[in-house]
């Protein structure tokens, strides 16, 4: 259900998705995926094409295709897609490889994160991150960006709360920070993020720094912004 409050009113916390929200999806994950495919294929062009098809990645444009299970899914879901084209490797082995390599992905922040988060903290807002990446990857990326300590809550799909679009990991943030879900906004670039927010009874903020367009996000968003840098203006209508 949609909360649909007046913009920025009665907001005590912001829970951010990571990839496509804090970090630009194209600049970060399209680049990483090309390197991953190159690594896993070991110079075999046919193998590279098979791996790319499995995760719906266009080798010519070096971009994920809309609907790729790797965009909003977990490492486990991506590994399940890849195991069919990587004979001799188990899902667990592939998942571990994805975790380690993704932790070193090139990071392109959507805004200067430290300044942005400091400004939100000055408003008294509780800040969290919930990603369908691993918690290991989330902490590695936030640490590399110099902002890991600015969040009160960091969770991945493997942190024990579940994965989006289920509401449980979002509700874990609200519970741990003693916040009413209706006074929290889930911020994300995918329908997984916003559907989870709706299911948790939270406000939902869609951003356009991922793969999804405004039309795709609109049914689940209370507001759609170009990027997270527009949140302060939304808080001060």
C-alpha cells in the first residue's frame, strides 16, 4: 500500500539501495560485468558470448539488457544463471567469485556521498543501506567510498533479514533504529526497491540512476527524482 504523505513530512529515516542509487549503475556495474565475463571466459569468444547471454549482457555495447537477473537480483540468483554455462563450477563457487570480484568493482558515486550524507545527518535522519548484494560487498564499497561509518544500518541479502522485494529487510532497519515504518523512506532505482518499500508501509523515492525508467518506477513511487542529490529539496517543499 502507498503511504502518500505530503513530501518530506514526518520523515525520520532514509534507507538507500546501493547499486544504481548511491552508485551509478552504468558506470559501476556495466564495467565490472565486462571484466567478469573476460575473466570467466579465459579468452574463449564462444564462452564469453554464452556467459553474456546467461546474464543478459550485451558485449557490443558493454551494458546489461533490461530485465537482466543480475540487475536487482542477489549474487545467488546471478550464480544460478551462470552455472549452466560454466561446467565444472558449483553455484557456491561462482557465488563466492562474484562476491570477491564485485567488492573491487569500479565505483562511480551518483553524487559526492560524504557531503550528501553529512547534510542528511544534520537533519537528524537515521541512515541505512539495504542491498541485494552481499553485506561483504556493501561494506567494501561503502568503505572504499569513505562513507561506511555514516550509516546506522548496512544489510545485504545474506544478513539474515531476506532480500528485496520482501519487506523484512526494510522492517529490520526500522526496528533496529526504533522508527515507525511510515516515517521512513526507501530510496531505490528498481521496482524491487520500491515494491519492498510499499510492502513495508514506507514512503518510496525512485531515482533514475539505474536501469529503470520513470514509467517503470511510477506505479510504486511516491516521488521520482533524477538522483539522490535532489532529496534535500524534496524534504523542503
